[in-house]
C-alpha cells in the first residue's frame, strides 16, 4: 500500500493518478478543514500520534512507500514522515510545488523567515491583506486597530477585532478578481507564505499591477537528503 500524506491539490491529483493505474493507495488528511476536498481512493483523517504513531501505522498497515505531498508549510508532519520512514526503512518521496523564490520578480518582495516577522517589516501598513491562513491570524493581533483584510477557508477560531474584514473562500483565484478585491478593500500590503505553484499566484501579479508591496514568508527547511519532486508525473516515475 502507498500512503499519501495529503491536504493539497497536488496530493489529490497524485491519488487520482495512482488509483487510475490500479495502485493500492491510502490518502491521509489532518482533519483541519471542515469540508475537505476528498481525494480518490481510500482516505483516513486525523493525526497519527507523532513519530511513534506514524511508525506503528507504517508497520501495521504494511506501507510500501510514503509520498509526502503535504503543504510546504506543514513542517511537523513532514519531519515526522522523514523520521518514521527512516525507522521502518520505507521509501519516502516529497512532492512539493515549486517555490516562488526563483521568479525574477521575487527580488522586489520583502522576505521574512516567520509569520511573526511580518510585523517588523510592515510598520506603516494600514490595510494589510493577509493570506497566510487561519492558524496564523493570532500573530497579527498587534494590528487589531488596522483595517486588516484576511482571507481564510474556514472561520477563524479567535475573536476577530472589529476593524478587521474576514473573507472566506478557497482558491484558485484569477488575476482580475484579485485586482478587484485589492482595489475594493484599498489594500496597501499583501502578506503571503511562499506557498508556490500556480493556484494562488494571481495575487502576486495583482499586487504588482497596483503597486502594492508584497511580504513573503519563506518556507521552513525540509529534511536533508530527501528525494523531492515538483509534480505529480515525477512522483509517479521518480
Ligand atoms: P503540521 O503543523 O505539519 O502538522 C501538525 C500535526 O497534524 C502533525 O504532527 C500530525 O499529527 C497532523 N497532520 C498534519 N498533516 C497530516 C496529514 N496529512 N495526515 C495526518 N495527520 C496530519 O501541519 P499543518 O501545517 O497544521 O497542516 C495540516 C494539513 O493541512 C496538512 O495535511 C497540510 O498539507 C494541509 N495544509 C497546510 C497548510 C499550511 O499553510 N500549513 C496550507 C494548506 C494545506 P500527529 O503528530 O498526531 O500525526
């Protein structure tokens, strides 16, 4: 059985391709979002219980290979997958969408190493557009009095300051819509993680068109020596 650690569009595309060719596939989701898009094939939901839990899971379910197709910022599950597969000797492939760092325009963006560091580099933003996800919103509470516009998939768990606007939607997004949104809300800063890939890239071009500065949170480092592929086809024929 092949275990896909999922929660991304790449993981769903991979599951579909593997199921299509007749492989025995199990996709694993963390269970964070209320109404997840479900991959083809078998699915399990919820944490494994750290490295020890994942190691036992691999042994008990005779997992032949693990494909870590989680989001580039899901650092804990990726580290656990690296440790658990090292313990069991199972092959591990990392499927991760290409970073935005290689793009020519990325030199014009302000790069920071953590979501918290965004507060230090944008002291004057009055209407920052936050696209770093629901779980990062608490970090921005020092900006409670600013006209924050935050886009999230599920409702925030914290009490949102009255000055903030919460927009709920799920990508992909198109350029015209992103430009309209930023104009409508008079956004003066775009804050994003280096999620990479194409699904949510339109906001970068929209902000550039409107002259809005961009702050990008860099990816956490991945396990050294890991076989990494950038697309589903490469994951099928590593
Ligand atoms: P994380 O911090 O790396 O993981 C925290 C814990 O959640 C893990 O230790 C594990 O619990 C459990 N977990 C995470 N992914 C799992 C999976 N695919 N299957 C089973 N358990 C999983 O993860 P996160 O950043 O909260 O992300 C959670 C999920 O959302 C991931 O699957 C990721 O692909 C997806 N996602 C994340 C982001 C993001 O920006 N972080 C964006 C889009 C989608 P145990 O230790 O108990 O095994």
